[in-house]
C-alpha cells in the first residue's frame, strides 16, 4: 500500500489543503473580529457559506457519480484556489460582501471535492487497506488542523492578513498541482453528464433505497449522531469548562489532549480490527463516547476533564475511519458520489442542530446536567442499535474482513 503513488498524493494533498483551510479559517475570524462587533452576526455570515454548500449537495452527488473523480477534484480545486482572490479584495476594500462571496465559493467547492475524494479512495487502494488508509486520512487532517491553527496564530503576529491568505492560496495551488499526478482507474465518462444531469433517476432519491436495502448502512448513519452531537457543541462545552474551573489554560490542555488521543485512535484502529469486527468497534466507541459525556458531570475537576477528552478523542479517532470503511465497502461504487454528498449534508445539518441545542441547554441548565442528558441519550441510542444488531445479526454478515 505504501508503494502506491496515489495514496501518497492524496495524503500529502490532504495535509496541504488542511493547512490552507485552517489558515483561511483563522483569517476569516480575524477579519470578522475587526469588522463585525456582533457574535450573532458572525455566526450568520459563517452560516451563509455552509448553507450554500448544503444547497448544492444533491447536484454535487450526481456530478460525482457521472463524471471522472479526478476531473471533479481538479475543477473544484482550481475554483477553490481562485476563490481566495475574493478575500484579497475584501481585505483591500474592507467589505464584508466580498468575504461572503469567498465563503460561498469555498463551501461550494468543498461540496464537490470531498465526496469525490471519498469516492476516489476505494478506487486507488485495495479493500483490505481501506480502514488503515481512512485512519491515516483522519490523522493527517488532525495534524494539519494543529499545524494550521498554530501557524496562523504565529503568522498573524509577524505578517499582514493578506499574506496569511497568500499562504492559503499557495496551499490550494499546491493541492491542485498534486492532483494532476493522480492516476485513477475510473470508468465514468464526462460525456454522460450532459445527457443524464436532468434525468429523474440521478438524484438523492436513488440513494434511499440503497440505504434501506442495507440495514447496516442505516444503523451506521444513525450511530454517527452520537459523536456528532458531542462535536457540534465541542467549543461551547470547552468554554464552559474553562469558566467552571476559572482557568483559561485548561482550554489548551483539552484541545491538545483530544487531538493527540484522536491521532492515537486512528493509528490504532487497524490493529484493533484484527481482534474485533468493524461493528464491535462502532458499538464500543459509541459506548465510550456516551460514557465520556456522562463523566463531564465532574468537569470541575481539571484532571478528570482532560481524561474525558482523551477518551473521547481516542474513540472518535477509531470511530470515523471505521464508519468510512463500512460505507465505502457496503454502498455500491456507482452510488458513492450521491451517498457521500448526502452524508456530508446530513452531518452538516446534525452539527448545526447540535450546536443550537447545546447553546440552548447551556442557557437553561448547568453543564453537568446537560452532560448527563446527552450521555444518557448517547448510551440509550447505542443500546437500542446494539440489540437490533444482535437480533438481526445474520443480516449483518461482514462484507469486508479487514486483515
């Protein structure tokens, strides 16, 4: 696997794009901090971009299934590179409208790029290597997040905001150039897109029967709500822990602990899979995530709060590569584009709902009570799907045995 040129191109590209993404995110926050006094208005501006990405999700799914994956990655990568120009204009003019255009374009590009990336991975690696490769992608994404945010914080002290976006531009351009060297065995033909784009049989509605026919796919989608509800309100929870402990430094310790544990979880999942099935890993991780939410009842204790996020980070690091592998092997390849677009839209929606619910509950109850509520919900959902799985185990025979 490690002699596979495509794997290295995708991993290096993921790292470069991740650093560029986080440089841009920190730059966005810096720009809005100077121009927008209201936190609510900041949230609205950021949401506009996310909604644009969600709106084009169905179209993106059809395009990914009907065109060559490399073509989509190149076009969306080039468009993402060009979109940074609008931030240069925004900084020069001081206009928020140019920034909103930038956010819309960047999210639309992501709506096409990431389903194409997910659909590309099974085309360039063997099925037995999918879990390990998905884990590596999670690790690379985490490392790029750490390096990107740390670099942005340092760079903003010594260079201008425009130069920060210039580095982001260079990162996206580097990703585009790397993508040109991909070699993908993809039988899709670009010419079919014009003839089939408006066909009534090329929408998300085609994905739903596929999910219905494969109960394990539906179960995995539903179990994904457990970590997503924690992740949606992640930053708000950490802010509340910091206030509860009257410590600003605890935020840094928690973020660091979670990131390190995430990387360890993603690295370890391949070895764990030798002893446990993919579904056992899912249930164990979901259970630990629910347990970690319950343990936040003791969030006023610094050491215990760090242990909670170590548990959560490790579980999520093992959970998401396993989920990606199940989807890549259980869903037919002809539906990968539409399915992964649907999944990205669903995850984005759940994260937004989780953020709103977390904020609402933190306003009406203490962090400890909210944690017990979320933890109980997570453990209940895990138990329900575990007993359903046991009851219908013969229908859930593993289609992949990862060695």
